[in-house]
C-alpha cells in the first residue's frame, strides 16, 4: 500500500494555470514542497525506508509565495505580519530539510530479538482477524 501527498496548484492560488508544472517545480526547488518517499518494506532488506528525492532548497520560500495571489493579498493587507510569517516559513523549510537529510543518511537496520530484521517469509502470510 502507498499514500501520495502531492502539491496541486489550483485557480484559487491566483497563478497562470498554464504554468502549473513550472509552479510546482518552484515549490520543490525552494523547499516549500520537498519530494521524498517512505517505504517501510525496505527495512526488511536492511535498507533505509526513507528516500529524499529533492535536491537541497535553492532560493527562498518568498520566491515561491510571491508567485501566488493569496500570499500577495496578505502581504498588501498585513505586510509586517507577512514578513514575520515568511521568516518562520523559511526557518521551517531549513529545519525540515536538515531533518530529511539526516533521515536519508543515518539509518541502522531495526533489530528484533537481537537479530537484524529479515524479509518476511512468503510461505507464512500474516493473519488478519
């Protein structure tokens, strides 16, 4: 089973919808929306279940948010508040990136009863109650 959490542009964001793919790329490039995968099945093979697909953020969150009308309207009505919130957002991007980078590099296979986790046997399916 998988779950996909995706960023999807919408007309309410106030962007040129014909540039949606470029807008999504900017979201990824600035760290607003990092790309990663988590597959717990990888642990059974002694592999890291977390895979970071994005490159390190370049630019700033403001470069992304300034492309959307929803953020620009807020900037016009509450400029000082937006400045503060964008600083918080950038700090969050920086902290999340460090955490994701650490998760992608530092991995120790899980041990069960003193042994490394092994791939489950196909001969013994899990019981469902």
